C-alpha cells in the first residue's frame, strides 16, 4: 500500500536502512533471530525515522514487502536495537504497527527521546491541523490504550487504515476508540480521525463497515476524562480478530 509515509515520486531516491551490526556477530542465534524477524527484507525497509544514542538505536520503518503478505497486515515496523560493544553482540525488540505515529509511541516508551524520532517527509503530508494534532497525541501518549485490531487496505481507489484501540483504564469514557487514516490521492495528503465506542463489537463493526464503504460518520469521543487520555499504543498488536478480508 502507498501509505502516507511511502515515497510517492518514483524519481526520488529511496533511503536505505543501516542497522550498524557489522561488528556485532558474536551471538549467532541472536543475529539469526534478528535476521528472520527484521532484516530478512532489509533492502525493502524504508527508514521513516531513526535515532541513535550510544548503544541504542530506534527505527520507524516502512516495510514495502508487507503489501504482498496477509491482507490487512500492518506495514510499519518499529525496531529498538541495544548493542553490547564489549561482548560484541546485541539485543532487539520489534513490533509491526499500522501507523507511523504508533511506532513512534512504541519507541518513545522504550527510551527514545520524543523530539528525536520525527518522521521524514517521504509521503503525503497531513491535510489539516486535526490530523497533525491527533498524530502528536498518538506518538506521545502510549500508556492509555492497547491495540485490539487493525486493517491496512491498499486499494488504490480507497487507501485507508482502520485501528481499534482499547482503554487500559476500564473507567475511561469511550473505552474503545477507532482511528482512521485516509489518503487523498488527488491532493496527495492524508487525514487522521478518531471516534469513540462503548464496546469492542461496535468498534469492530464500524471498521468492517468502513472497509466495505458502508460506514456512517465516526461517533464523537466522549468529553471530560476521555479528552485528557488521548489514544496511543505502547504494546505490540494483538492477533487480528475475525473480520472482512479485502
């Protein structure tokens, strides 16, 4: 899918990711694990953001191979590397996530400075202030919500990502949120919007309806406490519940 973070103009040079692991091969099992889970398609991973701080490296990557995998799978990969130069080895964490802002949130809550992981302008920019504000909230507040479901549609006539989030605080108003990213291919911009739901079933139904073009407007998020608890993701995605495949 041509997401808001994939390079659109074909004449632009696509950045290459470098994990800087050439001298850290002492632990063969760890290296093989990293290769299988992250680096197997290294030449197809586009760095949208990265930050290096001593032994730590943080990456937001667009996986150009994901579009050929299972329909609806996330196409953004968050990676945290920690190197041990004395032992000449490393450890890593990774998580596939549907939105770059969610990958930023995941990395921030693993020690990456928030102001150091800004996204490179490699795709259609936000269409409005509402999109920019919600993306900042998603990136900066990952403790309150966990992801229950996501679907990335790469239909060129309807490029959309839907994400259902569950409040970790059961008392939170609008305990379930749906975040929707849409790309306007004519203006080459993207929008991000959110809605509030009382049950996971209602949130998933709205996502399914949106993917089939039958959804109504997103219901508003309840005010008060919900406004102070913006949606975010600090956990890796749970398995996708049954839903419509496209």
